[in-house]
C-alpha cells in the first residue's frame, strides 16, 4: 500500500499556490493517478491518495525497483515536480512506515508529501 496522506507546498514555491494538481505513481509500465487537489501555503493539502501495488520478487526476494511519484496538472501535460524512489526503501511490515518525500523540479523542492507505506 502506498498512501499519500498530504502534500505541503514549500514557501519558496508560492507561485503554485491555488494550483489544482494530481499525484501520479509510475512503476514499470503501470501508473495510477490521484483525484485533483489544490495546493495551499496555509495548510497541507489532504490528498488521501491510496494505491495498491503487487509485484513478484523472484527467489532472491530482490525488491529493488524504480518508483516515480509526480505532481502535475490534472491533464497530465506538464509535471510540476517529481520524486524518484526505490521500492526496496518502502515498508515491508504490517505496520505503516511514515516518510516525507520531497517533490522537486529544477528550482528546488516544490512540495513535501507525507507517505505511508
């Protein structure tokens, strides 16, 4: 399970305040998209975006796999920010692990997502 509880816009990226965006996961050739939400400097956007991922690891139990999280306009035409992750770094336990994920572009950190895995 990959659950994005919230996304917080960084003060340095005020230009994106009041922007309607979506988060999208990319793993191998698959992807999944959240419902649209609005970025705000006043408070974190409560995305409540839940995705389920099932993979086969083989006999060696190698969980290394590229996972990409993007934040983009709802039409998908332009990514605003991206985070490159490794599936092996996400939780394997029954209890959720909470991480903060920086969504970046060339200018720096655009937003920080609270990720539960």
